[in-house]
């Protein structure tokens, strides 16, 4: 998919490239939510890591003048990951709606702090210095494409790793933990540490997404940590479904496309459009777009001799 | 490897979805009619959300009515030529609501997908700051109409971004000047501002200006309730326990009205004079609920604060006739921005052929003109940021005419409440507003 | 002294506001295990309905009190209708789905209703101040209290009492408590759970609308008022313990007092108070103050 | 050789309620011990303490001469004690194979979080082990059935299979036949016991049905009122008058404990 999308890029109009870049950056956050959702956990505060990743990039560029995209992304991801490690000690004890609520509270606290920080432009945020790529400093189309390809690259790596993780013991324990934590404990595994690990993975992915988004948008602001931002990530997760890694990316792209389309065609009523899409997905595609993927798979297998 | 295959399938599906939007977009913009080809404008403001009713909608209405007049060539001189450079204006209205990511995406869509010739809009300073670098990168002519932050032209010189409407500094400097003029021996004042950039900046400027103009007076209660908090009980009683003679607020619409209702129910305005830097936008809805004696600003000489010129009468009339409510400052700011752009465009179009963004930008720099809100000088930010005179007045609800009116208006020349070119607003206020010419 | 009094009264008023918004949410969660984002819409519709009602009655000159009642009644009627439509028409279809999925369903509904408001009332904002202004105020020392706020507190207290009484002493209340305690057993005992659900959701919706209606006179009824309320109500409910009425009451009081104290003493931290308190409480008591986790038996 | 499991003066109280007290038992390797007693006699409490689900108020537990008193259940499992449950604890949304395979993979993973992230769940030897266990418990024909649709008996076998797949040396079965019709009970126990014998696993099993106890146990512990009142060969224990008087009444209502939570 990524090779395909990468190859297609130069043929696409710029605005689609940038729309897709942002969509695929957000897809990383969604991928993290998918990791959590497989154990039946949903974070209404994933924007926390998204925002951390974004601000780390923006602040490094601003204070240290570091503009190398690759370095910035790694640092952004690591920073968010570290925060997730700390928060994880607390969060891993929670389940269901309580997990959701606590993560929401934490992200809202970050939001408050940022709004309070006038030196960082308060609610207006501040702009992100144009990134460079190992010394190469592109502009306009070139810049857009570089960011796009960078995002695809990160996405591809993330997709492969997460895919492998899903096939690992810790990854495969998701459904068992959702089904029956006690049994898992009696098989000799600490459920909380498994969940902690998932929180961290989701955090890193969130940070990476935020870092990429910050560069693609060129601006960061506290709203990146606001609960409605988390809400839209969860929204995409449901749209995509936890079925497959690919779903996260497709879901995110479809979401951006639909939103942009709605804003374009019915400026006053785009929320209604989004809501209806979500509703219909839940009602008629309970497992999200991912379930379509697996259906196609099945058909494919049938056709194969 | 069936994984990889399905993945590819999905890539296709995804791109299909994306292309669907281009398709629709193209369908959206009808084939250009017979020459001269229309000038496409993207007009962005809040069509949904809390900021729609106070700013977004009045702004859009202002655009609609003015564009109509311009296309009909019915605007008063010197704006009485058809559209922009003789070609009709075709406006596309877009919602500003959503995250900065959405705002930037929609901006790119306007410029790159819909190929608009210029974008006018943006209420939130956050949007303006986010859009600015993109506009510069895309070399797309952009005029901000309502956002007030000074950072846009202070952070970097800009080439394609303009703002006809003055920035927020003069609102609070003028507020301070008016307050000191009315209350010579003020000893204490308080402030209640929303806890986000707009509120914080407003208070910072006001406080700075007061330090300069009334060094004796000190700030007592400094309150920053959450944006859209809705309930101000605690704030009001805090203020009731204060000895301040005046209260500064940059609250707008929803929050402003809520505050007014709640403070009136508890008679706060009987204890201290309230200064509302954006009050003008609310007078037509608050009417007799807005306490008499409140000091009202309108982000410039807009609405009732505007001078009684021909063009102002004209704008007042066409707007009121259409929407049967008088225009408030966002409508004025939109009108000013459109008229400013028209002058620049016409100037650039003199060459004959459709002018390029660079030509218009070159023509736009440093122009001066008379708009409904008075005389505009594109003076700051190397000719990209306009300044105008501003005015403050005292509110009174005229029981006979059953109409709001603003009395003993004091006008402040642009140079009196704005920093000289090349000086940062905050610094200017800090070192005593040097070079302010208040005649 | 004055400050302390002010903090207490302000805290009480704010708590009343929070409780009125939160009670419907916690009721629905307690019985149906649904975290109802649509609650924000109920609040908004209640407020808009109230504004409309006030508009009508201030033209016809009826006594203020009557207008106030008219306002509340209309709002609750709206809540009733919306509740029925949503529960019967939509939620019914998704019962038994994952808790979180149902949250998303209500979130989607919330998004849709946000625009329905635009379709019905347009983007402009509405005022409904008459009841509050006509209620007047009383002076206590330097402090001036709005009678309307006092009414608000009274109504909140009334609601709390009513909720307590009906849960403990009415048949429906006892039904509810059994359902809350154990759905299966309740069903086994032949309690019509479906009916209880519908009733609960409708009541919750009416309470949400009521909250909006009672706040309407204090605020400008404008787009987006629902969003702010949701998270606020969530916080209160999470602090008190999901689904616990007394929890909602205590949660509201804690947040109310803390916020008032912050505004009077350290205005800088006002923004964090609610989430700070929420995080702290959740750290100490993962399930909120009034809810205990039951260890699973094997 | 010395005892694989030794328990000394074990006591568990919940507030004022004494659930178990003065339990002292030692079990030599490869012995099959039946545990009998009425509901609430302390059998499950006893098991729960050994497997670390409950922390004893007093006394100590030694497994292969290593003290495990109050260790968390997952550590105890790793040491080689495994258990099955009164109500089969399985993963309903997974197939039988996946149930067993997950269990096998967990048992085989190289230690630590990193280990469980890096080792694939369907590693060759985990898969092989899972297949073997499924064969051993003769549930091959259900291999790909989702667990939530399994008949009661198969659930039980699966539950025990998941406990056995990690090659434990001590296995505790909490009422393996509860909820099973009398006809099936013996077949089920035959399968289970032969499987355990082939793996040389020491077994403690709680059982209400005296015939089953008599048939399969080498030794019987009789619980009453939270402690052991008789301990010896099946015949000795079951015929001892106290047991007859206090417990064997259970025999008349064999399924009394079914589903109930002792």
C-alpha cells in the first residue's frame, strides 16, 4: 500500500498530498488506539501524546534550532513514550470507562497548562519551523512531497512492527485479557504489565503522529490536547475497526476525505454528516472498515484454487 | 502475503475516496461564464460554533452585501466600478470551525483545489497564525479581517498576507485612555478576561497602558475564567468584594452576555464602571439589558462609533435593509477588507490582463483609503497592516427611541493608539507609548 | 470572614449548577451503563427551548413565576420527546454492544443534534434573562446574592431529595436499584428491564433539558453550549462515582467549593481545579468516591 | 523422595469468619489426592491459597522445598503449579486451538515483557505443544470451534488442557466434574486422569462425588468446617465414621456443589 501511495504522490494535486499527509499522520494515533481497543480499552485522552509529540517538535525547532525531520520525529515519539511509561503505572490499573475518563482528565490538564503558558502563544499556539531532511531543505511541492514520503515511511515501519506485535504473545493476549483476565493471570502473565506495554506503544504512536502532524500543519496549539481531538481519533478508530492494521490508515484517510468533502459541500452541516457516517458505520459495519478488509480476504481465499 | 494484497486494495479504495472529493470539488466550481472571467474569493469565517453568531455570520453577511454591491457597480465612489478590475466576484464561503489542521487543510483546498484568487477571512488569531506561513509558502494573497493578534507581522515580514483591520493593541490602549479621561482620579481597577490568548493579550495591553497613563492606579482582581465557562457567580462576588472603580473585559458575545446578565442580577455595575472592548458587537441584542454608563469599544470606529460619512451611511443602509439589524464591527471589518482588496486589485489590474498575486500584493502595500469605518493607512508591518482611528464611548439605552446609543464619544487618531511603524506593540506600551500623536 | 462566606455561597451555587447537569447523566449510567454524550444535546435543547418559551411569554405579559414554570415545563417536554425518540429509535438497536461503542453512538448523535439546533434555531444566539432579572437580589453585607441563584440551589436540593426519596421509597425506585445492582437477577424476577431502561433514559433526558432550561436565564443560549457541559458533567460524575446519585451530589459540592475557593484565593489555577480534583480522586479511588469495585469470584 | 507440596498450619480468615484453619498436609510427587467436603468446608479456599489467589492469614506453603506463601498466582504458575476452575475459565472468543496455543505460548515465552513482545504466539513448538495437548485430551474434533459454543464437558477438558499445556508438576482441579451429567463424569475423569498420568503430574482434585473419589484418588483429604478431619487411602477415609457422619451425606446430592461457589 505504502509503496503504491508513495509512487502515486507526484501525480496527485498538492492539496490531496497534504490532506493525505495529515490523514496518515493521524493514522498513527489511531493505530495506537487500535492496539488499546483490542484489549477493550478506549482512551478519550490520546490527544495528550499527540500534543506532546507536536509540541516537542515545535519547541525543539524553536529553542535548539534543530530542524531535521528524522531526529525531531524520533524525539517526539520517545518523549510521548516516556510520558506514557509514567502514566501507564497509573492507567494500567483501570478498565472500561474509568480508563477512558482518567486519560481524558490527564489530557485536559495538559490543555490547561498550555493555555496558561503565554510564552508559548497560549491558545493561539505558534508556528513550526520548516523541517529539513538530512540537510536537504525543500520548499512548496518538494516540501509537501518530502513530508508525505516521510509520513508514509514512518507509517510503513509502524504498520510492520505493530503487525508483528499483534502476532506476538503479548499482542495475541489482547482478546484473552478482554475475555478473562483471571485465566490470563493463572497462566502466569501479569495483565497489568501487558496493558502497561500497550499504553506505552499507543503513546509512542501518538507522539509520532503528533510530530508528523505538527510538521505537516506547520503550527501547533493547545487544542491538539483538547478532548474533542481525542474524540475524533476514537471516532476514526471505530470507523476503521480493530480488525487489521491497514484499516487504521484507510479509516483515517476516509475520515479526512469525508470531513473535507462535508465542509466543502454543506459548510453549515458537516458535523451532521460526520455523525451520520459514524452512526451508520456502527449500525451496519459493526467491525468497521476493517471488517470489509477481512471479507475481501475471505473472498480472495475462496477464489484461490 | 494476503495481508499485502488487501492492503493494496485498500490503498485504491482510499484514493478513490480522496479523488471523489476532487471530483465533487470540480463539480462545485461551475465552468467560467463568458469573459471577463470572474475573480474567485474564498471567504472563511465561523459558520458554526460559539463564534458564529457574534463574528462569523455578521462577517459573512458583510461580505455578501458588499460583494453584491460591487458586482452591481452600485457602491459609492471610488468603489463604483464593477467587481474587481471589471470582472465579477465569485465568493465561496467556508467554515472556520475545527482544529488548526482542519483550518489549514481547508485553506489549501481553497487555494490549490478551488484556485481562488484571494482568501479573505479568519476570526480566531490561532487560525490567522496557522494560515500565515502556508499563505506565504503558496504565494496566495490573503486578507485577515477580524483576528487581532499583533504577532502576524511582528514575527516576520510577510509578502502575501495583509490585514486592513487594525490589530488589538489600539482597542486596549484606547480603552485605557478613555477610562483615564473619564475617571481622572482612578485608584484601582480590575479585569475579567477569558482564559485564552485573546483575553490574556487584551489584559496585558490594558494593564500596560494603565501603568503608563495612571501610574497611581493599581490592578486589584485579575480574573481569567475558562472560555465559555457560562457560570460567573464566583467571579462576580470576588469583584463585589473589590474596591475597584472600573472593570476591564474583552469578553465577547456568549460569555459577554452571560456576564452581563449575571452581574446585573447582582448589581455589580452599580459598584464599578465596566469597560467592554468588544461591547459594540453586543449592543443590538443586549439593548436595555446593557447597563447605562458602560464604556463601549468596537475594535475601531465601527457601527455607532463610526463617523457619519456618505460611505458609512451607505453601508449602514444596505446592511440594515437586508438583515434588518444594523451592522456590527465584524461586518465593518469585512467590508473594509473587501474594499481595501478592491483598491489594490483595481490598481494592479490597470495593466489590463488579470493581475498576479504578486502584482496585487505590490499594489496593496501601504495604500490609504476611506472606508465605512474611516480612513485606513496600511502602515505597519511594512505596509501590510492597516491602522485607523478608533473611538470609545459611553452606552445609553434611549428609552424614547427604544434604541441603543453611544454618547460622549472620544476619537483617538490612529497614531495615538498604535505603535509607530517598526515598533513592537508590547514593547511600545512598556516604554511609555513614545511617539503617540494624540493632537 | 466575608471571603469564606462568599466562597461557600458561590461554591454552593456552582455545585447546584453542576449537580443539576450531572444527575441525569449519572442516573443513566447507573442503570444502563451508558456514558451518554447526548446529555450535552439535551442540555442545549433544554436551553434553547427555555429561550423560546421565555420569548413567547415575555411578549404575552404573564406573571414572571408562571413564565418560569412554562419555561421548565416546555424544556422537560422537549427532553421527554427527544429521550423517547433516541431510546426507542436508536439505542434500542445497540444495547448489548461494547460499552465504548455505545458511548460513540451517543457521540455521533450529539454531533448530529448540534447541527439540528442550527436547522431549528439558526446560528444566532438567544437570551432568556427575564426570569433571573425579575427575580431580583438580596444584599448580605457587602455581598449581593441573586435570588435566582438561591432558587437554583433550592431546586438542586429538591432534586437531590426527590431522587433519594424515589430511589428508596417508590416502586420504580426499588426496581431501579435492583436493576442497578444486578440486571440478570432483575430480569429473572420478571422485572421488565426494557421498560425500566426506556423510563430511565427519558427521565435522564428530561433532567438534562431541565438543567439547560434553568441555566438559560444566566447565559446567552448559543451554539456549542452543550460541548462545555459534557466534560464538566463527566468530571463531576467520575469524581462522585459513576451511577451514584449521592456521588454526583458530593462531587458537585467538592468541585463547586474548590472552584469558588480558587477564584477567590488563587485565580491562576481556576482552569485546572476541575480536572485536577478529578485526577486526584480517581488516583485515590479508581471508581470514584461512592462506588466500590467488586472483585470477581472464581 | 521428599514431598512436592507441603502445607503447614494454614489459616485463612475473612474478618470474623474463619474459612480455613490448622491445615497441615504434605503430598509426595505423582500422587493423586482427592479432596472432599461439604460446601463451605474450605476446599476451594485451600486451593486458592496454594495457587496464590488468596493470601493465607497464617501458616506456610512449600512447593518443591521452596516457600511460595502469598506469592502472586502468576509467579506460582511459573514455578510449576497449575489449576483448573470450578466454572471453566476459558477464552470464549477464541477457538479451542487458540485457547490452548495461547496458554502454550505463554508457558514457553522467554521471560519478561520484552520476551512476550518478541516471541510470536504461534511459534512452531507452541503450536506443536498445543496440538499434542488437544490430542491428549481427545478434543481434536473441536479444534477450530469457538470456545463459547462448546458443550459443558469439552469446556472442562479445555480448561484442564490449558492448565496442563505448560507442563506443570502440580495440578489442582477444582471440582472437575461440576456441572457434568452423571453419565459423562466417569468418561471425563478417565480422559483427564490418564492424560495426567502420562505426564506424571501430581494432582489435587476437589470432588463431591464419592464414587469418583474412590475410583481415581490414591489418597483422600476430608475437609470439614475449614480443616482436615481425615486423611488416608480412599477406603479408610470414606469409611471413617466421622466422614460418614459429617460429609458423605453429600453423596445423596452429588451435584450439590455444581456451579455453587464454595
